[in-house]
């Protein structure tokens, strides 16, 4: 796709195959280029202690055992699932997360509610909304107005991290780009989670998990061999976990250097790292992985099987001969399982 070619998403690995690059584009502490695996013992003489800060810059409350991010403040401009899942992780680690919604454009996940709009407070009954926003403080600010923008910037002055997952044009339209934030807080960390990135032909296209699952190939790989593509994976919370991880890395960098930074983490590039196996397998071996429903290349037997009772199922994946022997034992070592034709994975697969 032209977008991913222009952004240089796929890179040559030193071991001789193509793979997606890491999805983290960090302005101050960039991810290292892909390299060959180090030889055994090559890092034995590295002094790890010398690379650590003498004293953490974050101050933890005294008198009790704190959670790791206590003392960190996060301004949360995210909506729907991926962004709120990221800031939820930070909240569970102890950060003070301030969730900002526009009074005219509340978090869209509120509309995935279990109450009809005819009931009072119907927007307060969205299961996914509540699953990704507990432990946060909440405020409405219309930051498309000068007064609202100033309120956000006043919050940024006391914040360590800002997280947003709009399309890229939104922050620019309202004057809340990284440079605007830095003018008020020099060491602020800004995590941006657009669907497709801050540049490239698809820059301004909105996207959700369903969109990125299709462009990454996940939807094609997770369906039956003769069926249509399935759209409904878990890229939203997976992107959220990636976002929380890279914020921790940026906080660690700031502890050591005093530098904040902007991080670009497109959801589509997270999805491509999750779905990298077909690309790697094709470029390394010329083997095209096909969609096989609940089955996968390493497993035999593998699938989801019906059990006795109503809607009782077991998910089973046997990926090597040791697991096969353990399964036979659990089944009571039946005679058919001793058939020599089932003794190896290749034979079992046939």
C-alpha cells in the first residue's frame, strides 16, 4: 500500500527477511534499528547500574508502599477504546488521569450503552466505557474555543503526560500541537495514537480497530478458509497496552535526562506487528500462510471442540510431540493414539 511504502513501515531484517518496524516513533529516544541477534555473552561486560539515574525524579508519597506511577499526572484527551485503554493502564499503575471530554462531543463509546436514550443518564451505562475509564477524574472542556484551549494548557502546565487518539488534524486545528504544549511544560510527554500516522497519504483518514485489522491482514487471517474476512479482533486494547508501555519508556527516559518528547504510535502499525507472521514467513521462506479458522500452522490437533452439555467448549492446541503424548495420557492412552502415523506433527497434520 502506498501509505505504508511512503512511511517506510516494512524494513529489511539483517537475518534476511522483511518485517514491520516497531510502531513507536519517539522524538527524543528513538527505538534502535533492527539488528541481528547478539552473540552469547557479548553484553557480559556492560555495567547496567551505570546507565541508571542516581535518583528518580518522581517523588513518591511517604509512609506507604506506592504504586509505580503515583505522582504522575496524565491529561487524557482520548475516546472510544484504544486510547482510554492506554490511560486506564496508567491509572491502574497509580497515575492521576484527568479525562477531558467535549460537552458537544462526548466519548463515542458512551453511545455503546445498555440503556435506551429515553432513560435518564443513559450515556452512563456503556460497559466498554466503564471498563476503560475507572479510576480517572473527569471534566468537560470545549477546547475548540480560546477559553477551553487555555484551560487545557493550564492542566498541561501541571501534567507529565498527554495522550490523544484523534485524527492528526485535530490538535493542529485547535492549537494544541506538541510545540504548544512544550511552551507551557518543557518536559511534557505527548503520546499520539492516530489510526495511520502523522504523515503519509492516509494521514487524515479516521480509523478504528476494524479498519486497522483489515489493512494489516488480521481480518483475512482470522477467518475460515472458504469464508469472508472477519472484522472484530482485539487491536484496540492491544494498542492501549502498547501505548502504556511506550509512556513508561518515555518517563524512564525523562527520569534519566530531563527530556520530554512526542511519541507517534499509529494503531495500524501496532496491528502490523501483531500480524507480522505472514509477511515474515513469505519473505523468509516463500511460504504463504493461509487462513484456517481456529487452526494454525504449528498446531495439530488444534481447534475449539464441543463438549457434553449446553454450550460447553474446550480450546485445544497441540504444537509438539511432547504435548501430543500428554494429550494421549489425559485421554487414557487410547489405542488409536498409538498409531505410528500420528507420532509426528507433520503426520498428524496430514
